[in-house]
C-alpha cells in the first residue's frame, strides 16, 4: 500500500526508534531507571527513543510542534501541525520483561476556526512487528490489512480492557473505577488490564477487544489510538459522549464498537457522576 508522506515519516521514525528499544528490551536488567513518582518510571530506553523520534520527525517536518511524554510541549504555540509522541507506552511492562509495549505517534492538525483534529496516528508493537496505523478519512490498518471494530452486540459476550489505578493515581479516581468495574464484572465475558493504553485502543480498532475505558490518561497515551478506533468504525469519546479534542489535559476515555460503546459509556458515566 502506498503511504502518504506524513505516514511514511511516522512509520520510519517509529521503526528507527524500535531497533534500539528491542535491543534494550533484551538487556532490560542493565537499564538505568529513575522514578518520576510512585509507580511511574522512566528509563534510558524511553529517553533515547524519544530523542530518535524527535530528530526524525523534526528533520522531515521542521516547524511542527511537539507534545512528548518525557520532554513535554515545545515549538510554536501557534502550530498548525503537532506531533504527539509516547516513545514507550507500557514502560512498566518493558522494565519487567513483559513483551507488551508500543511506540505511539499522533499527528494533530489545527483548523482555521481554531478547533483541532487528529489527522494521522500509529501504534507500533516492535516485539510482534504489528504496525497499527490510521489517517483521517482513509481508514485504519494493521500492517497492510484493513481493520474493523468487532461486531459483538451482547454485553455477555464482550471482552473489555481498562487500566487499573496504581500507586500514583489520585484517590478521587479510584472509587469511580471500582464502581465501574463492580457494575461491569457481572455483565461481561471478561475484563483485561494489559498495561499499555495505546495498544488497548489499537486492539479495540482491531476487534480484539470490544471496548476500553480508563480515567486520567495523557494526550500521548491516546492521540493515535482515538483515531484508530474511529477510522475502524468505532466510537472513542469521553464518558459524556463528547469527542475528545483537548489532549493537553488529563483525558477520560471510553471506546468501543458501535453496539457496545453506548452501554459501556453509560456504566462509566454513572460511576463517575454518582454521589458517594
């Protein structure tokens, strides 16, 4: 399949960063690791991957803005195009030798009316050599295969993914999560927590999961994945059902296929808004 210039740039940058990440993963016990906060780690692998990706993207498209996990926002405040990058989503998995982690790169566009939209995104799992990618209006793909969300209609057959709160998650987000989990467990076939939100969204797009929800994510966790789900025919919104456009603040996400997004969103919305 012939890729657009933007998509070629993104996949090339991810592939270059992935080569070193795979080497680091094979020698993970030797990596230097620092702690950003309780249960929140950054390794030399994250930092090196982000540097490689930034250099590749900046060389190909000088003047574009950046929002990156490790180095934050940079470039002009008046950007028309902005790269949103998580160089290693699933760092804790990576550091424990669990082969479930990914590189996520999204491309955000600012329109003439000041609104923004995701124009393109990739989520690349180097260990499995799975490149999930999407462009607005073009569709979503896994390598060269077109993706569609699942067609399941019944909650009793549904497999959902989520992110379980851990040490650094504020207490005010733990109770809504517990409410949602408690409401869903008796209704569904299973709930998974694999530890990489970008891949969770990509797997919704691929039909492996029927839905996904999580609270308090960052823009770089979801930028590419939101577009993947939408271009695969699904829905990816906030718990109120609104499209997610502000990726500079914390993000609450509910994604799913056309049949189950509504029921899942209803449970999550109730859990967030129910008075204690």
